[in-house]
């Protein structure tokens, strides 16, 4: 369940940067949502973390210089797609993909400043025409305000702990309500519906597990009923996860009987997926064979005591002999973890 506490370094950084930016840039004309303006179902702003004044995060980054290269953590990745969805009037339809776009860039906070990351997001939103562009910028501002308020709320919970189901339920409802305080109802639903459904399911799991009055059969039926209440995409994802967990167990149990494993794969996943899984296994076995040979040769090379530049050159040549293309980068990355 995602009622985690933002007391890690990333949270401390975002609170410090956002708060400083707010104090420097707030003005009498900045947006100031009040309780009467909140969407239906929003919590009262007396809830811890619900700020009285929204910060003018967006629209102040036009002069911010955006580096030509992405932060290191985003290098080689792709910007999330699918977030440009418009209705017949040209208005933006909020989707989970839009939140993914925001989080894609905000995940690099600490590598780049918040104004730079917001400018990157605004640059992406600039491909929209109005009214969608203005709507997207408004959602971005609300989302940043929500993130800051969430940090305040979670910090109020104190040190990380393992709260019981009732305390978890209280925190969950506070966080769910906070989202609807800062975000329009349709935006909060689009951004968090699946996550919140999973929150409720995991809370139900804990309550069922702690209910000593249930028999094993009753507990199993209660868990199945709770899972049936999940949205179809979430339920399907959970089922697929269980299937692949079962697959790993089958691989170990049938490691010495390839025919039985092939039959299990096809019976569980169907012929098409089973064939792809078998291809993956073949590649994994080939990689494992070459990695073991490379590792043995690498140990001999390291033990030879070559000087730094000579050793690095020899290791590079060794990787080229055993691996192709991107495999060399994978081998080098694995070497760095030794």
C-alpha cells in the first residue's frame, strides 16, 4: 500500500526547494484555493498538509535555460507517451499517462533544480494548442502543490512504522482526500484511481489476515471477493504476476525435464506466449554460458596485476570477445557492481 513516508532524501530535497521557490515568488495575484472552491468529496483544509495558499509554480520558468542533455538517471530512456488525449472541443482529457509525464521528469529532482524540471515539463506541454495547453499547465501547478502538501502530511506522521489496519485506513483516507483538495475530481480519479483501488485491496488483505474468527475457507473466499472488486486492469496485472511467479517455481522444479516444462508453459500461458518464453530462456542460457566464461577470464586478467590503463583496455577487449553491442554495456555495468 502506498502510504509510505516521504522522509527519504528525495522528499527533504523537494520540500526545501519547493518551499524556497514559493517564498521567493508568491505574489498577491497567486492562486489561492479556498475550502468553498474544493471539488465535491475534498477534505477540509484543516487536514494536516493542506496548505491555505497555492504556490505559483508554473509559468515562471520561461527564462529557465534547459540543458541539451537529460539528467543522468533519464539518459537512454523514453519520455512517456499517450498523454495527449483531447475531447471534441480540444480540451485535455486527464489520464494516468499525464501523471507519468510529470513524474518522469520530477524523478530527477536533485540532479536538476525544480525550475529546470518544470521547464522541461512545460516544454512537453507546449506541443498542445489551447485550451488544452492552459488546462495542462493548470493541472501541473495543482499537482506540484499537491506533492508539497503531501510531504507536509506524511511528515506529520513521524518516523516510519508499521501501523495497524485502522491507522493505515485513517492515513489512506487523508491522502486520498488531500488529492481531491488540490486536484479537480476528474484529475484525481484519472491519476490515482487504480492506485487507490489497490490501496483499499491491500488494507482489506491485512484486515482479513488479522481476523482470527475466519476459517481458512472463509479467509480464502474473503480475499477472492476483495480481489474481484479491483478494476479489471489491476486484477489482470495481479493474475499475470502470480502466473510468472508460478513459472519461476516451475522452472526450478522441472529444470531437469525440458519436455515437462514446455508442456507446463503451453498449458499455463498458451502456445504463443510459451514460444516467446522459451526463446527468452534460450537467450538467458546462452548469456549465462558466456558470462561464466567471461568471468573466469576476467579473474585471470585481474590477477595478472596489470596497471590501470592497460587493465581497462584488456577488460574492454575481453568484453568485445564475449559479447555483442548492448551486451557489452550490460557486462560493464555488472562489473561495476562487483
